[in-house]
């Protein structure tokens, strides 16, 4: 009986949290499309999410592409299919690894920062201060971050795709002795528009999820420094899990037959 | 509504789970008056203030501003009522990502849509009103002392020339001299604006200086109120114990045994 009660209790907590996040998202999205729109704040968040995440996303993509070329070569060499390395690298990067790894890195870098910043504002009454100064906190704090996350992640992933493929090319040409022209030709040969587009759509969804979870956990934080710390952890963990879950369903949506 | 009290609370109740925090709070503040609510920690002072500000919703009771009921107001009407308010927070609550002048001018730029240049000039003038020079305007809140942060917060509270100003523990965390400076500034600013003031504090020196009337809250309700001059002869044992800071008396500190 105790086991059933604890499972039921956990289910209720989960459903309540889901409801709260859905309501938060609905209110936040409604503020994204209603004036006034804070252009200056959106631009600042775009720079924070897009520009300052470039090094970490670029490095992740570069080494992922390099290791992918190395691993697929050693695997395919067992049945003399080394020529498929370039194709495997480009499709893996554009469809899956580019968007997922970029999103996970951004979740760690930006999602945590959002939760910490908004959480600190919550516990130091800065969010209450916004309300008393006739400024809606959803519009001022949450909407710019959601818009920036939704728009900048696809840009980051596009860069990650290019750098990742270049990483594979680098290893292919310098370590595995592929002919550069042949490698590039094999890269283009089987690449389809849907491979890249699906990755960019995923990135937009992931960007929205990262910003949403960062803002939600920061906004709901309480209890001082410990509460802000918990909000930061929850933002990163929940957005990472949601990225992986959404990735599965989006892949099913694009590629299931 | 010219004769309506500026702020009127009637039988306001608020609870958090099982804990009843406000248990029928009622009081009125007339136009141009300064009411200070005194009371110990956990008696419901801050919750009362947050209910009036609309940051919390009471379960029952009425809160009227200029005769207009504000409990259950929609977002747009709430925003309209908010334009009448200025607030000095206990911890100053300055936006640490913005320079001092932008903190002061925040309500002017975001709330009233004033141009940044004009708002900055006005912010520097408001900083001068609270005794801070123009050189402070470009600093960030983290670079200021606690007393200077309080002054900036006061400048922010008066920048939009509100009709009602709220002060939440304005002297907490300040040394006695700086606390007196802040009290003087509060009296001056409220008088200059002709504003109505509602303050909460447990600092009696502050209460005596800034209040026209004092109300004491205990156990979620107002147990005494009257002119500040009468507080020493209230005849209320709770008020006597509080203003003299005695451990012995009808008010018992709730201390849990370890």
C-alpha cells in the first residue's frame, strides 16, 4: 500500500509540475507576440546565447566530427566500406549530433545562467520591483530569452554542422588518407535538404525548451542561495532530459516511414 | 471618490497552507497621511504590504485604492493602479545588471515610455534629491554601500512621482546615523511629493520619525492604531511591550525546542 501511495504521490507531483510549466509557457508565449516588444533586451539575449556560445559549440562540433570519422572508419574497414565515412559523418552531424550536442552544451552554459540570474532576482525581490515599476516580468525577463533561444539555436546548429563536417574532413584527409576532392564529393552526394532542415527545426525546439526551463526554474525559485542553486541544477537537468525526449519524437516525426 | 481613503483594507485574510498569516486586517490611510505598521517578525507586516501592492492575492477581504476595489483586478487594470505606486524594498532590490541611473529611470523608461536621454537627466536630478552626486549615476549597484543603495532605491521609488509610496523596513541593516539620514530623506521626499505613505518597520526610532499614525499588527490583525504622539500612552500591553523591546509581556516569541 505504501509503494502504491508513493508512486501515486510522485505521479501527482509530476502532473502538477507539468501543468505549472505549461501554464508558464502559455503566459510567456502570449507575451512574446504582444507589444511592447523589448528589442534591446532580445538583442542582448541573442548575443549572450548565440555569439558567446560559439566557442563551446564549435569545439564540441569539431571534435565530434573528428572522432566520428575515426570511429566509422575503423568500423567500416572491417567490411571494406571505408568510402561511406564522409556520408556517415555528414548525416550523423546534421540530423542528430549537431542539434543534440549543441543544445546540451547551451543548456549547461545558458540555461544554468538564466536560472541563476532570474532566481537571484526572485529571491532579492527584483522581480517584485519590476512589477511595482509597471513592468511585466514575463515580458521583460522571459519573453526576450524565449525569442532569443528559439532563433539563435538554429544559427548555432548551422555553424556546428559546418564545423563538425569540417572536423570529419580534417581527420579523413590528414589521418585516414582520403582524397580531399573525393571526400567532399561523397559528403554532398547523399546529403538531402531534410537532413539539415530537420536538425534546424530540432534546434529551434531545443532552444525554446532551454530558455523555458531556465526561466521557469529561476522564476519559481525560493529560499535564498540554496533555492537558486537548486533552480540552476533543475534547469540544466530538466532541459537536458527534455532535449533527449523531444529529439526522439522529432526524429520519429521527420524520418519514420 | 474625492473623499475616499487613499488606501482602505477591510477584513483581509491570507493563509499559506495551514498557516494563517492575515486574520482580518483592516485599516485606512487618508490622502497625504503617513501610516507606519509596526510589529514583530512573522506577524504579517510584509504580507499585508504585498497584498496591497498586488504581489499576493488575499483569500478574502477588500483592498481599495482611491475607492477602487483592487482584489481580483485584471492585468491591465492592475498595471493602471500600479502607476500610482512607488516602493522602497527592504533589501533595496536594485537591478544589478543596470547602472544606477537606469535603475532610477526604470519606471520612466519602461513604464512611461520616456526617452532615455530625458530619463537620465531626470534620474540624475532625483539622485541629487537623495544626496547623491552625478558621479554615482554611472556606477553599478554592487559598487555602492548599503546606505547608498537605500538612497538609490528611494530615488527610484520617487522618480515617477507616485501618489502612494510604500516603505518596507527602510532602515534595516543600516547604522543608526545612516538610518536617521534615510528617515529624514523619506519625510522630505514624501512631503515634497504630497504623497501618501504606508510603511512597515520594527524600528521604533524610524516609526516615530516618519509616521503621522501608527498601527500595530499582531497575530495577523491590527490590535491598536492611533496618532504617533499617543503611542507611549496607548494603554495596550502588546504595544507597550513592543515599543520598549521587553522580553516579558503578553507577546511570546515562538521558539521551537531543538
